[in-house]
């Protein structure tokens, strides 16, 4: 049974209630608001698509968010960008903290402009990315590059820049994360950080089947899989747009 929470914590709780009623044999979950204690009360095998920090009692599998964020930021820095915007998701998710922490660390290491106004929190949606990019473009000194923490947000940011008459990548570079299908079909195609989606899904399924069949390892497993840069047309070397 496939259930989509659409990043809605209330909807996720409804799905979990349904699972308890139907007595499912196991669960693979990418949690929005569910906690370690919530999953423990299910009393069934569970694999979490997240890092192990917040779910110490369960097998977890995830991409390495810190490594992925660093790939994106290093790419923009290597292109000469010094004023980089971050469009991040809601802080209720651990990965949102990871993106922010990595961004701040990269700024400190490279002595980049760490203006707090360059970090914009938004929803995981195209409309959220659109509004966030509007905010960044309205700054007295807009960024020359933007890192959006997923491709859906990045697509909205790309459209906002184009609607404002700001050329991508000539006047502003945009990089996303996930490498969804649509990322390669935009104009220009979106530079992004590709997550190992197949490997994550296959590992989660293997972990769950091992638990269902009573073959779980003695201690919970928490592997993090590396990501890779997919360089396309939405990023380019910085130009002196603002003098």
C-alpha cells in the first residue's frame, strides 16, 4: 500500500492510524512530523527514510544531506559566487537544519557574505520557491546564485527569476537537489544534486524484509549514501551584475 503525506503532518498521522487499524506487517516511512516514539508504538518492523539521529531505535537509510549540500555550495563557490542565497524548507525537519548548518559553515570557511536575509524558509512547493525567489530578488543586493534544497522549490525559483526578467544563468545561477525528471526538461535545464534514489529504495526494502523474516541485525543500521553533482544549464560563472 502506497500512501503520500504531501509533507502534511496531520495527513501522516491519519495514515499511521489506518496502519494500526489494518494491522500492516511493516512500514517504510519518509516522516514529516512522526517521531521515534510514535513509530515505537506501532510494534511492527519499520524502516525510516531519514538519518539515524532522530530515529535511533530503527533501521534508517538516507542520502548524506551534509555532503549533498556541500556539493551544491562548493559548485557555486567554484564558479566565483560570493553572495549565495539559500531557499530552505520548514525547520521541523532535521534535514532543514543540516542544510542551514552546512551553508553557514561554507560561508565561514570561504569568508562569504553571510547576510541572514539570504536564508529564506518556504514550503516544499513550486509556489514556495517562487515566493522565496521574489524575496531574494527584492533585496538591496540580491544574490548572484541560489541553492534551493529540492528541485520542486528550484523550479519555482527559476520561474520567478524568468518572470522578473532576470536571466538564468547569465544574471543568477540556480541549483536544486534530488534530480527529479522535470529538472532535465526546464529551460535552461536545472543543475542539481542527484540522490541515489534507487539504492535508497532497494536498501529500505531489504532492511524491512530482513526484519519481517526475523533476520534483523543486533543494532539498528544508519547508512548515509553519497550524492553527486549533475551540472546542467542553470549555473554559470559569476558576472559583476551589481558592480
